[in-house]
């Protein structure tokens, strides 16, 4: 059985590989294989998988990618993820990708979908719209039709329609994967010193660039290894990290939080890995099942409308209670409209619930961690010293 | 028809020349603000909604007064009050990075919510979250809902990513209208929905839209009788705001059209705040919203150089009518859906590029100028690619200036003037090159 350090070494290698060699190798293994990229925050990867394709999560270039061309496409007041994504495209790092999906998350990613069509006219590029109306007969019908169009398009790329049976099999594979992800998150919430936040992030990140079957195996191995190893427990406080659902923070930022005294017991990093919060039925109409799961059993985030004022922000309160957290850290990417506009409302909800919080901004290439470490350290101290008084 | 320019030095905004249509509009706006601020006394109910996705005809069916927060933010910008409102919003926790319309609105509420007529805005009875082409709108009304604790009705407009409106999109929107929006508006207003009343308003809308298109397309003439950006912002005021579907709007746009046709017949250029523009030296297409805190100063930089804007994308943000769409009373709900789907910012980037390219060609413009807005991702993200593509497709030079909607901190007059002057020199060089080649 591999050790946690061996598994994390593999995940780190995948994380650092900005040429996506694992995905390239996967594609090269069989001539008929295709790869479809997607951006945050959610796409139904089951449909891509059902078409014998690899869903490839593209979440920007991180802090190791030198952005040369990408900056020529964006003004200084636009967030970082589109410019590093453009860099990945223009520099040929995504030249093996057969399609790109741009989910409905914000105006920047939305507009990037159109840019992609112009910049890479030979690549299938689709803006993936999701409903903001959550009634089955309204938003559900609309979304099912959108899913049918996606299924049709991917079937065309494959050269063969995607069948219901293939879809149900893929749903089962992703149900299994999500169960393992939830298990890992529960494990970390119970024993965060055994599953550091940076490791959990790397594991989730690996799931974006390898097949779901490989990823599930990696998670199983990690859970077994992490459960068997004893690691030193620090006198850290327990926090929920939020706002990090699109542009990802640098790995060093995540590490810095724990070094500063904050165990991350829940987060909204790489939400696609656990967007659907319950198993999707594997019988019946698979597209309707995926649609219903989206409408009724999916994560809350700033990109989704919350129809009920009383529910606004409660997902965060519930996360704090569920994980026995002592505070919340809002880390939002600079110029991220959804996260930054949502933040004051969420903060009001937390204040009302008596949950302490701090907030800062970052970019995926932020290099200076000292101010964040100091802020998080002070927050941890304040929780330790004054919580419950 | 005689020329309709009126100069009244003793007017409130002295030294500013205005068309008669501008004065007429000012009176319409003043009356509307009075209706809104007197709602608590008259018993009227107010509904807030947005310019892109504005369902004014439907709102009127329920006797609701339409109060548009974007328009209020613009008014605050023009009155130079928005800077303090933005600071106030930042003081209470809003990020410096986000939309300044939102912060102006929230800051204004924090500072007493005073309307342009000096009276207090009533709290809205309902927020009609009909937004199209901008995610920020969704967050904006979530913020207002938190503040006012009033009912909020979502109408979600899908994005026209592939350049077409699909039956699925229309069906989705009509269902939302039938099963969510209309029943809730009935309940909140206490007024039963009458589809014939909606049809009547839609008929009026189409009439006004016809005249608006004729006004904007008058800019194809040389010289252009209008400035389709700075002047255009006045022209779109009633139809993008609370007047579409009213007799007032029909009268206003007929009046405006006649005024513009008279200028056209007389071979006159646009009226600027300093009077007739003089010789038309440059014809530009402009993409992006303007800056409102220094609106006159910004405009002056153009007309002092003899630059007139012959077409702009911003004047399509509350509805694109120049490609034939009109509100259709024969399919009242479908037409509202089509309207929402078609507004400029709900159009994909390739569609925007095509539209701007066509404008440069059809309006015989010298090139494209982009005013990129710091806090408006919907417009701004992708504009550098738009600039390069339009330049490539038209062979005409394009340029880029940056400012903000209503945050005066991001208006740098010297930088903008410098860039504009350099750009116009580039246009001259291009012309000289063209002449030499001929």
C-alpha cells in the first residue's frame, strides 16, 4: 500500500505539470480517445466520461506559470485565471484538448468562452449555462435540454452518440468518486492533523487531470494510508476556508494557513469534485437525474442565486457546525465579482451566528505569504484566547 | 421644420446648450422621480429592476413604479455625488474591486437614499431580478434584498453564447414569466394581470423603438446630426428606463426624430454642451459605457477635436433594435423573452465583434475606440481581443482608454486626452497613407 507521502508526491507531480502530460498520455493510449477541458466551478463530468473522453479541469496556471501572452488579453483590473488560461492555450499547453467548456460562473469566464471560439476556432468551445430557477418543470426542463445538447455535441465529437447506459455507468463512477471525496472531507474534519489542507487540495487537484477511476483509487489509497499513520497534532484552531471556488490560491497560501495555526476543516476549493452533494440515481433518465441533482442537491456558492433570504449564507453556518469549526477565513481572488460581492452578506450571517471571521484577497500567483500568515496567525490566537468568552 | 436648439443662459445648468428634446426628457425624468418619492403618500408601490432586462411594460401592468438603481447611480455620477457613496460602501465592507454602480447605490442608501429631486426614495416593494448579460446584477439584488427585506423575483435570461436564440431559451423564460414572475407581481401589487394591457404597452414600445432606430441611424449621414455615444446616452434615457411602453415615450421619440431629421436636412452636426460641434473631422465607433463623473469633460475631449461618435455599443445595452427586433404585441411574453436575450451584453463576444465591425463599415467610421470600465467585467473582459479583431477585420485603427462608471478616482483626464489625441493622429496617418496609396 502506498504511503501518504508517495501519494502526495504523485499528486504534486500532477499539480506541477503545466503541460498536462498525464492527460496527454491518457489520450495517446488509444487512438479514439478525446479530452474535454472545463473551467470552474461545475460541469457534469459524467457526460464527458460517458463519451470515452477525459474531463480535464483547467483552473488557471498557478504561481509557476509565467504569463507572457495572457496579459496582452486582459486589463490589470481583471482577475488572474483567464489570463493564465489564455497563456496555457496560446503557449500550446492545451493543444491536445478537443473541446473546452466554460461554465456559467461570472462575466469573465463567460466572455472567455467567446474569446476561445475566436482564438481556437478548430476546438469545440461551449458556454455551459445552468439554471437560476430551481423548479423541476422550469429550470429543470431547461437544464435537461442543455444537457441533451451537450451530450449530442460530445457524441458528434466522438463520432458515436452517447447512450443512456454509458451515462448511467459514468454516473455510478462519479457517485463513487464523490463518496470518497466526502469521506476524505469528513476524515479531515475529524482529524485535520492527519490530512493537511495542502494534501487534500493536491488530491482534489489530481482528480482534475486524471481519470475518475484513477482518482478514486488514489483517494482510497490515501484514506487507508492517512488513517494508518499517526502525525503530530498541533494546537491549531479549526477554520472553514471560503471564497476560493474559482481561481485557486497558491499552494503556499494553503500551507501558510496551517503553519499560522489554522487547521482547514472545510473549504470550497475545486468544488467540481463534490458539487453534487448526494448520489445521482443510476436508473431512469440520466439527464433528468443529473438535472435534479443540480437543482436540489448541489453546493451553494456565489455563482448561484439563493432564492430564500433566510437561507442566504446558511451553508457556511452549517459547514462551521458540521465540522466543529471555530471561525471562517474569506480568501477571495482579487477582482472576483461573485466572491467579493457575496462576502459582505456572508459576513453578516456569520456575525449574527456569532462566528468569527477574517478576510483577505489573493491572486493565483501571489508570492508574499507573510502578511497572510500574520493575519491568519492573529486570527488563530484570537480564537484560542477569546473564543467562548 | 426649424432648428430646435434652444439657448437659455439663465437655466439651472448654465452655459450648457441643450436640444429641446433634452429639456423634454429632463421634465419627464423629474416627473417620474416625483412619482417615486411621493409613493408613500399616493399609495403607489415601487419595483426596482435593471436596464438590461427591463420589463417596463410588464411592470406597468401591475401599476408599479419602476425605479432603476443603475439610473440612480448614473444620476449620482452626473451630480458628482457618487464618489462619496462609493467610499461609504467601501467603509461598510464592500471591496474596492467590485462594480461601482452597486457601491454607489448601497452608499446612497446608507447616506439617506435621497433621490435627485432632494426627497427620500421609498424602500422598494419588490425587486424584479430580471438581469441579462451581467452576473453582478444578481449579487446586487441579493444585497438589496438583504437591506430592504422585500420580495425578490428572479427572471433568469440564458446567455446567447452561440449567437442564436433557441426554442429552449424562449420556453424557459416564458415559463418563468408565467409561473413565477406574473403570479408574484399580481400578489405583491394586488393587481390582476391583463394581457391586453401588456399588448397595448408593447404596441407603444414598438413605435418608440422605430423612432429611436431612425435617430441612431441618422448618424450614417455625413456630417452626422447626432453624437451616438455622448448624445446617444440622452436619447436612450426614456426607452431604457421607466418610459418604454408609454405614450410619453412615443411622443418623446417622435419629437426627437423630428428634431434630428431637421438637423440632418440642414446639414448640421450634433449639439454639444458648448453649442454646435463645428466641422466633423473624425467619425468614431465607441465600445463600452462612458464615465459619468466627468461626463462633460470626457465629451469635450472629443468635440474639441472634431470627433463625433457615429455608433456605440452602450446605446444597445438596454435593447438592440437596429437589427430589426421590435416588441411584438402579438406574442407578448415571447417578445419580452426575446428582448432580454438580445441586449448587447447578453451577446457573445463574437457577436459583439461582428456588430462593432459592421458599425465601423456601415457608419463609415475612421475606427473604433474602446472606453474600458475598471469595474465592469461584463463589458471589459475580452475588450482587448475585440479591439484587435475589429482592427483586423476593418483595416481601421482602434484604441483603448480606461476609466470607470461612477468612481471619480479612476478618471484620469490627462491620460485619456493624451491617448485620444494620439489615436486621432493615428487616424490622420492612416488617412494620409490611404491617400498616398491611391
